[in-house]
């Protein structure tokens, strides 16, 4: 796909995430007023990750256009740093976390929505916003992977970074429960301590699998084109 259409597409996706975030933050939900605010929800953290990622994509595209035909080595170095940051975010955060949020949310929602998205939330969050947070993330990140080749880090470094994120979020959820006595997700209320440990371990494994899926998919798409 040509560069200019990619730029327009990324800019449109970035604007859509900004709109979703603004509308979500404007909702007056009781959960937003409790300890941790919106930051206790992985969905919100993922939205921020996606917005920052596509913001870096747009910035990279603009920098690429501005430095085209320019022989400045310093500008070239800065552009390479932006591209490296963009690729790292895609590999470690945007793809695995985005795919994890979509698949886990809808899997649990179909089984028993009260465990992850109680019906009470329908009074606060409109359907289009729910899909903006939990559905469109997947096609957006797949479009980005299809239109741009991303250089993945070494597998050991990538998996270590993904594990760090997963364990960090699990510890954050446990800390919120320690402070408030309430689990962020109703699902956790129904699990015994031993099962919680197994669940958290399984979640960490799953998000690592999604990292590997992203790496394989990225290589397949671009090796095939080569």
C-alpha cells in the first residue's frame, strides 16, 4: 500500500482512539471514582497503548516525509529511533495486549457477561463505545501489521517484556484488591486462591502466545511479499 494512504489510515485510526478515550472518560461511572480510577481496567490501559502507538506511527510518517531528500544524518538517526520505538510497541504491547483484550473479553462475555461486563454498564456505556473498546482494536492492529513491516526484537527480549507487562498488571490488580477489598473483575470473586494463581499463570502464558502469533504473522506477511 502506498505511503500516503497509510498515513491517512493511521491518522484516522488515531483520531478514532482519541474520540473513544474522550467519550469513555466523559462517562460518569462510579468505578471511575474508586481507587485506581480508569487505570485499573486493562481495557482502558490498552486504549491508551493503542492511541500512543498510532500516535508514534503518525509521527514516524510525518518525520519520514519531512526528512525525504534530506541528507542530515542527525535527522536520519532520530527517524530510526522513532521507527525502532514504533516496531517495539507493535511487537510487545499493541498486538499482544490488543488481541488479548478482544479475545478474552468476548470469550468471557459470551460465557457469562456478568463476570466481565455486568449488564448494569449498559446504562453508562453505549454499544458503539463498547465495540470501540473491545472489538475494533483487533482489525485496526491487523491493518497496521498488513500495511507496514515491523522489525521484532529478539524472541527472548520480546517475551521478557511481555511477561513484565503481564506480571506488572496482575500485581496492580492484586494491590487494588489489597487496598479496597474488591477485585477489579467480578470473575475473580468466584475463584479460590489456588485457582486464581492458575488463572493468572494461564493469562501470562496466553499473552505470550499472542506475542508469538504476532511475530509469526508479521514474518509470514512480509516474507511472502518478498
